[in-house]
């Protein structure tokens, strides 16, 4: 009886090991055939090389911080796992232009009020998966982006109208970068969904430093539509 149970235990362990190998192999195969994901990484690397100042490592929050050339907005993305962190990707930008355009701070979510009090910033963010990060070598801004592509692929997309790749940091809000900077005068763009701010009293036409415009988009079925966004674009080259 003991010998029979031992054989069952060994067989179960072997099957578990095989399933793990197959799962990892399937994930690697999916990544190798993911043209959008791979091109997003390549173009992100080219964008990093065009920045005047490279992304900074925030040791407290364990994130990378890419600040725009004007110093008014930044894109943050996770560098290391941090279970108590509220979000793993963020857009962080100066509150003053929105306050001056009528923003009622009391109508914002509580977590946004805390950031306002600490740094005078507005922040939109998203929590990514709790899957372990598996770096193969040095942790860099690019390798951290690669982790998002591999583990949170639904966050990465392609915006055909602007020829951009982008990462969604909150519903309707993204950080985007050009597929080919030599053919694009908007190498990076901070994209913010205006609804929350308009609902909180902002006059979108009066937000200085941001462009309020209709942006052509596509839904999951490829159907085209337009949506209003706050945009802050930069030409790096």
C-alpha cells in the first residue's frame, strides 16, 4: 500500500512539474509572437534614449519616475514588488492648472487629496497583477517595462491614430510614446481622461499647459469613435 501511494505521489509531482513547464513555455511563446508587445518595448527603449534626463529610481516607492521636459508631469512604473503600494503605474502632474480652472478639491477621491497635500500633485494610477517579477539581469527602466508587457499585457496598447504605443494607468488615461520618433512630432504624450475633473468643476478650456481635444480612438472590435482628452505632448527630437 505504501509503495502504491509513493508511486501516486511521484506521478503527481511529475505532472505538476510538466504543467509548470508547459505554462512557462506557453507564456514565452505568446510573448515571442506578440508583435505589439515587442514593438512597444523596442520603441520605449528608443524613447528613453532621447530623453534629456533618464528616469529616476524612487527608492521609497520602488518605482521609476519619467518626468516631462517641463517638469510638470511624470509617468511612474513599478521597479520592484511592493505589496502595500496602492498603484503600480501612475500619471502624476501639477494640480495648480486644474485648481485655477475651477477644480473643487472636495470632489476628488480621498487618495488624490493625500497626494495634493503632500506634493501639490494630482495622481491617477492602476494596480497591476500580483505575479512575481522575474528579472533576468539588471533592473532598468526598460526591463521593468518588459515585466509589465509580460505580466500585465492588457495594459499595453497601440493607438493607430497617433502611431503610438501606450500604457493605461487608469480608465481613459495613459502614457504614450511614438512608434517612430523620426516620423512623429509627439514623441511622448500624457493623456488624461477629463471626466473626473469636469465633474469636479474644472472648465477644460482654462487648464493651462494642457490641450483639451477630441482624440480618435478604436474600441475592442475596431470601431472608430472620438473622446475628449487632456493632452500634454512633447517632441524629444
